[in-house]
C-alpha cells in the first residue's frame, strides 16, 4: 500500500519571520526620509511675517526649484 504525501501549501514560520524582518529593515531605511519630508512640509509657508501660522495650502511650486539641482 502506497501512502501519498500531501503537498505543503502556505508559508512556514521561518518564511514569515524573514518577510517581516525584510519589511522592518526597509522601513528603518526609509524612516529618515519620511522624517525629513515631514519637517520640510511642516516648515512651508513660515517665511511670511504677516501670517505667522502660514498658509493652509502651500502652492505646489514652493520648494521645487531646489529639488532639481
């Protein structure tokens, strides 16, 4: 009598841990970029002394002249 082996489907625990570790490494590499972009966006529009709170919506062209150097 021959016993059939069932084919494994799905991910093993080791594969899940590796995927989560890789995602964590990628997020840790991107974190400084997100912080820099957040600080840059938070500071837009603060140059106007008449309006210390800055505009509610900044023009889309603000800051782009320095991005293309």
